[in-house]
């Protein structure tokens, strides 16, 4: 029996028109409300936004004063909760936030009732984020929503195949990848993005930031929010512009290949069955950490 869910990835504007940080902050919240409503009107089951959805500068500012953490719960989570209740959908809302006294890059999960269903703290913050006072998370949780089990990889987290595979082993059915990637170049980003789905046999949803038509150029945020299939094929791609991309995925439909087993079985089962953890111990050896 098919188990179909509708997933929307919101590509918020990377550039805002307000003249002051306060005006831009208000514009951010308006954009979040406007585009999440689009996802709601499409009867989405789950909506994902890009990393730091509450920052007016989208994490590009070099001034420490511009990194104001949102309390969790706070204005942004309350706004998202109201939309979640209105449209009966789950929302994955990334924020620079403070939760239980810890500041960092969070993804807050809000269920259809508008209740905070969980928080994920980015486990691999980059050096500049750490210098701004952001802490690293020490857990890779999987969250059981009413329609799907999700795991989160925020931006730099995707550099580590182990993150996706741990989430796979914990029972995730869909990987969420909010990010602000830009300058490393498109092949670097796309190979990793698609490889994590291949590594695990899981669907992957991504959200970044977009631009008005004709405003994008190399070196800016990549945009291209969308969904990757279990075998790395691009199922939906927003391109560079601001907007919402939506796709139905069947969690029970497997892209089966003859992998490890003598008969055709889901790739995730093949990846899991052929693992040999005793060979990978060096990856978990803290003495090998450099830098």
C-alpha cells in the first residue's frame, strides 16, 4: 500500500529590500509567512526552510552584532506554529536560536497541532560560527512525525557521510538538508547532496535561498532547493529563484536494485546488511582528529 507524503521546500529570498536591519528582520518574517502559506495551500505534509531562516543577512554578515539568536520558543516559532495549525502540516524551521541556554544553528520541528516536536542542533558548525558563540550539538536524533521519520543534516553536516548513515541506521525515512552553501562551487555541492541519498537509499529534501530572476551569478548562494530520490536522481529542483517547490514521495515505493543480496531488495537494506563496523573503527578514534 502506498504511503505518499507531500513535501515542500521553501526558497526564501537571499536579498532583502529593507534599509535597516529592523526593517529587514520584519521583511524576513513576512517572507516566511507568505511562502509557507503557499506550501500550506498546496496541502503539504512537511515544509522545510533554509538554514538561518530568521537572519536578515542570511549568515553573510561579518559583524557579530548582526547575529541575534531567536529564543526557542519565540516569535518565529510562534508564527510557524500558527501556520502549522492553520494548514495542518509539519514545519522544519531552521533558526539561529537559543534553546535551554545553548546558542547555535537549530532546526525546530513543529507538528500539525503547532506543538514543538523536537529540536536539532547542528553538529558540525564551521570555525566562524564557533567564533560567534555557536555551540555544536552532540546528538543525531531521528524525529517521528505523524507521516514520516526524519533526520536532519544542517549545511556542513553533509560533509560527513557518517551523519547520513547514522540517521539511516536510526530509522530515518527522509533526510532534511537546510543550508546556505555558495562559494565552493556547484559540482562539489551537488555530488555530496546526491551522494547522501545514494549512501543511504533515503529520500533527501534540501532548502537554500534564491534571487529575483536574472540576479543570480556564480559565487552567490546556490538555491536549487528540492528533493533527491533514493538513487540520487533529482526529483524536484527550484532553480535560482524565490519560491516553493513541492513533490509527492511514496515512502513505501523502493528503488530496488540487485545490491548485496541475490534477489532485488531495497537499497537501504542492502547498505545496512553489508556494513562491517569492525573495519571502520578508525573513524571513531578521537586520536585521529586533526586541526
